[in-house]
C-alpha cells in the first residue's frame, strides 16, 4: 500500500487498501508511470492516486489471464466453488472496511454502502453454487444408431468494464459468473471507484484464486476510451461485459463485432413507475422513496418517470413532498445522512441542464432544482417536478440525479403507451391491487424486468438485463448468467446395433 495522501478515514485492516493495478498476483504501476487522483464526492478532495493505464498496459494483463486460464479451466467445479465461497467469506469479514472505501469513493451513505455489500455477496454465494450446477446433456436424435451429447466449456479470458454507481456489486456480479464458469477476467473499474475493485482483487488473491485469474487495470477518464478499446480488440479476450450508458454500449458492441466476441450489455434505463388508484399508497410510497432516492438517484433501474392515476395524483404528490423533506443530505460518513452527494461534478451540470430545460418548457418545480453551494462536495437538492411533457429532455433521457418527475394519467392504456414510449427497456414498475391488471402490465410493459408492487427486483437468483436499447444478455439468475461465459460443444456418436 502506497499513497501520497493522508486518508480521511481509518481501516481495521490497512492491508485491504491498495492503489496500484493488480496483474498476475502483483501490484504494479502503469508503463507510463502516470497516476490520477481518486476524489471524495462529499468534499471534492482527493484521498488516493491510482495508475493511468493505457493501451500499452493491456497485453500483459490479458496474457496473464490467458496463461492462468489454461490451468484454471481444468479445475473441478468443486475447486472453483470453494474459492468463490472463500472469497465470499473474506468479503463479509471485511464488510466494515469495504463500506468505508465505498462511502469515500461513491458518496453514498454508510447504510447504503452496507446494503450494496450485502447485495453483492449474494453473487459470490450464488455463483459458488452455480459452479457445480454446470451440466451438459445426452439424448437420442431422429437418426438411427446415434446419440447426441453436449458439454459446456468456458470461453476464455473475459473483460469487464465496470461503472461507478455500484462498483462492488458490478464486479462481483460479473467476476462471480466468469470465475464459476472457469473463465479468467480483466476488470477495468471506473476512474471514480478503483479502490474498492482493488480491494476485491486483494481478497480474491487471499481466497486462493491462481495468479492471473482476476486482474485489475485502473485508469483515468481521459484514457478510459483507449484502455477499453484495447481490451475489446485484444485477440485473446473472448468475452466483454459492460455496464454503462447506451451510447458507450453501442461503441463497445461495434468494437467487439470485429472479432465476433461475445458481449453482454447492461445499458441505460428510462424506467417508468405506474401507480394506479387502487394501489396501496403506503406500499407504493415506501417502495418508491427507496427506489428513487437511493444513491441520490444514480441507479440504472431507478424511477425515472412516475405516472400516477388522476384519482390519487394530488394526494400522492403532496405526501411525497412531505416525505422527501425529511431527507438529510450530507457526507455519507455522517450518521444522520440519508442522501449523499452525486458522484461526479458532471452529474451536477447535467442535473441543472435537465431542470432548466424542463422549466423553460413549462414544468413546475415543486421542490429543489439547485446545486447545494454551501458545501465543497457534489451535492444537489432533492428535486420534485410536475407538469412534465414528452418534449422535455427529462422525459426522454436517463436522469441519474436526485430528481423525481410526476405525470398524471387517466387510463391504463394511456399509462402503458406512455411508459413504453422510450428507446430503452431496462426496468418498469407498477403498483395496483387488481390482479388482472398486474398480469396485463407484466406482459405489456416493454422492459426486461418488471417490479409488481415492488421497487426492488434485483437479486443474485433473478436474471438481470434489459431489452431494446437497454442492452442484451443476462447477468445473475439460474443457468443464464454462467452461460454467458460458456460455449456449448455438441458431439454426435454413431454406434452400430443400437436400434
């Protein structure tokens, strides 16, 4: 562990803190020797530095993974499962320190940091079990005197391009599946959140994964495109998994198409919430408050457009405002804080732009709408807006900020049509006590995941992924997630005298 900065926190085990890239079991600097600063969103102050890796650093990392893969793919599923269980145990053991790092990287309140870690270890636990559930098939085909069988084999080296909003969860969701399948992986964390990723690599090493099974290359914002492209184009990388914006996801898909690499894309969301007159207001309110304000609105599956039926619209919005005013905005390390800062200063600029556009086009700003200038950190007021129309940018784009928009509707058909009027299809939510309507909405809403009277539908055992321009492929869930890292090989055996 080396750092030029004085840490603004204490750790129970300082060995978990690393600031250099992790390649083949070693902590290394970039070839350029350059580094970038990691900033606390709650203060705007740097507290660590990590290597600026570029395209020249990729070959060593990928070759390390490929070298490791030659042996790792031959390990028994039980051996891979035992490593994953040990990794899971070490992550849980270091929960307090990981939560601290998460607070100072992302800005989220400590309670939310605990929540992310508990959610994340669901993946290590789940995929440890999945490692031993990988099976082929044997069956009788139409042709006589033959048998057909299939086996599952790992693809090879995978590259993971990971976002900053849930940096621990996204690493474990991707790496857990890859390592269970028998693949090795290079992770490129977001420039905002490299330290938690490096801590996970340290714990994976302690869990007994062989050198090169999990490598980490850090870099800054400027070199991210170059480093990512080099990973996508490297001939030894057989699979790329990316979580991020639709715009960048399309670029990743284009880069990987040249080598016909397998790709999983979990992209942007413009997620609608439909609340009907017959819904339980208490239930809808509680679920929506957690969904919308978690991590200051910076989740891909957060509520983006909230449609409330006319009969309860005024009552619901009035109560929403009362509850929202109870939020305590502050540094994530402060015990009283219930909503932290946004993670990047770019998020502040974008939020202001969306609010100004909505205001100029006739929206009503019921609460907030401004940067909190009294703090050095990246804080934005919890904001509530009504009078939203389809021509506003805030209705068309993923918000990714603490801004909640409410839209009144009259009929179910009207609400479904409006909810589906987007190029994205990651998640949708509905609240109603009409069981017939619940089933109709499940089938008619155009999204990969539908929350039915709940705002929390993500879990290790549930397939996660969108449709339309929200991407393709699934992460987590039974069979499907590990299958994203495997090939199916078919054998046909001719045996005389079977019939």
